């Protein structure tokens, strides 16, 4: 998000636009919680946990998909839901058995595809459709509540994602680079968007606007931004090759312990 305004946006009626804004911010925080996770990290089910991070990402996509069917007024959404979504929707033993061994890109692509379907659905309707009273959960609801529930469910489970961090050394003992990054373009690549004065990144020579070409030896110009494992423990050094107006530069940045 370029700002934190829940407001009008082109292509959507006013209330739907605001719903979209809230859903997009919720999704952004979810992706921050899983950025750069490896297959092993995505598959980890800590002691006394029921779900892995990968299972939860699959669940978010499955819930959104079935609520598309419900919103479209399908007479039997359970019957219409594609078979591939049931392990993620149910979770439990079925989810633990089936949702394993998948790279982060699988989940990122799936979430993006389902969200694109949702946005097409929203763009085809208006606020009257959103607020229409409908039978729901043995009572009366409307599509506005249904879609509030979709992202409420995601935010609730995002708390589990953050608890899983405690079992991953890379995320439990997070070091500080002192720089922020965003996608270079179209959700891919890596660009430095700010550098804190006096931070390890600043002292190493990283600058705002630098386009990262390689990160720890990996070409990142074509990868999805959310695939890059920027978070590492304090004391870990990462090698950056960046491009700026005066050419390419090789930089090594060592993370320090985060204050507090």
C-alpha cells in the first residue's frame, strides 16, 4: 500500500472500495509474516501446534474461494468447491497429510490468483449487493459481513504464523539491517526504499533507491519480492550487489541485535 487511507478507489463502489482496502492491508501483513520462508519452514508444525505456515496459507486461499461461491449465490457451495481446496479448508489430519513440500511461490501464486477473482467479483457489483440481507449461519447476514469474516479469519490465523516464528531461529532472533525494501517492479525484484542513518546498512554504503541485483549470491531481479529471505539472525552478514546511477556496487551488511 502506498498510504494508509481506507478510501475510494477506481473500479469499485464506495463501500466495496473500503472493504478492498482493508483486505489488502490484511494480506500485506500476512505476506510479511511468511516472507522468504523455505519449504522446511513452511512445513514445520511446532509442538502442540495443529497447523504449519503452509497449511494456513492454503487455508486463506480456500476460505476466500468458498466465499466467492457463497457470494455468487451458488445453491451448494460445498459441492461446487473444487477438490483441491478441501485439505486447506478443513485443515486437521487431511491438511497435515496433503499440504507439504510446496515452495512459497506456490502459496503466493495461489493467493494472488484467488484474490484477483475476488476483485473481479467485487468490480461487477455495487454497495446494494454488498448489503443485501441473506440467510447466513442460521440467521441473517449480508455479503459485507461475509467478506469481513474472510479477512478477520486471516488476521486471526496470522497470529499463529507469528507464533511459529518463535520456533525458527532465523525469525526468532531477528537481526537489524536498518534498511527497508520493496519490490522493484510488478511485485518482483528488490529495491531499497529507505536507510536509517547510522545503521549497519548505512555504514556499509547501501542507499535509498538502490536496485538489488544479487542477494547472498542469488539473482533476485526476477524473483517475487515476498520470496526473498531478508530476515536473518543478529550477526549474520548478507552480500548485496546493487545498481545505482554511478554503476554497480558490492556491499556486505552485518545485522546487529535489535534494540529492546
